[in-house]
């Protein structure tokens, strides 16, 4: 068992996902998710960054809950960029898809109480998204496994109970528009990761919970997209306190 874990950890360290220069995340891209959090629908895509140091891959260990933090899960389809993208036109679907090298399933963890406090006070909420292990990801999904990234089903379970399930066809802003808006602000480089938004059903997890997530194509789960991660208490000295 120890040898297997060591092998998995070594494979994770060598994963191209660990080479990401940046992780760009699209917010509020599913109408039902906007409604459940009582947010305003954006007039155009908006995005934020997560540090690559938040990525935790299969075999690397648990997702860690910092002390005083209410931690929420958000399952998303991740795009792995394969070539430089700059100033892409919003209607260039072929250009967008050609720039994608592969896919992955990601869980964008959010320190919800930290984020809520920052929003109330008009402060940046990078901390709420950037803790170590706050981006569990699956192994790389070959591009050939997902013919149409706008026609797959994402799902997430906690302790065997389905919490999120939704089609990527429900995105408010689809992939070409997302990549266009990002690339007009910052160049996407090979290896960068783009998270495309989360469907409804987000909620809390606590130490002892086990999250399982994946993606289905034509009703069948994609093997490389299977992921399972346990939640544990963080050993970090960080404790949430009001800013």
C-alpha cells in the first residue's frame, strides 16, 4: 500500500497540471448556481485566479480545512491550454477548441465565510480561493475522450450522496466566449488551466467527509476524470479572523 501511494504521488508530481503558470476561474456561469447564492447575473464573463499551489492531484493527499473556515465544494470542467491564446474572437469556436490540449475535473474549494466577509467589506477575496489543497483535480482527461465540452455532465458526491449534477450545456457563457474574454486581458500560455464554472448544489464539507467527482459523456463516466478526495483538518497555524 505504501509503495502504491508513493507511486501515485510521484505520478502526480510529474503531471502536466502541476506545470500550470496560472489557473483562471470563471465565476457565476450557471444560472441555478447564481440563484442559490443570491448573486447578480454578470453582464459579461468575469474571472479570478487561483494559485497553482492550491492544486492537489490523486495520490497527493487530502483536502485540508483551515481552522475557522466554512469550506464549500464547486465541481467544474477544467480546460488545459495547449498553445498560446491572445485576443481570441468570441465567435472563434474552432480556434478555442484547437487551443485546448486536454481536460480535467476540478473542485474549486471556497472558504465561504472568508469570501462573504470580503464581499461585505469590498475587499479582495483571493484568500478564500487560494489555500493549499483548495483545488483537488482529477488526472488529465485526453481530448479525444470529450468530443464536445459543451455536452457533458459534471457530478459531485459527498459521502456517497449526489450534491451536484449538471450539464455543461447550461453554461451562460460558453467556452469560446470565456477564452476570448480572458485572452483579451491576459495571454493564456501552454499549461495554463481554465475553470469554466460550477452548476447548482454547492455546499459545505467538514473533516471526515469524502468527496467524489467526475464527468459523464453520453451517460458513461470518463475513467481519467474519476476523483476521490478526503477532507481533513489543516495542521496550518492559520485561523480565520475578521479583517
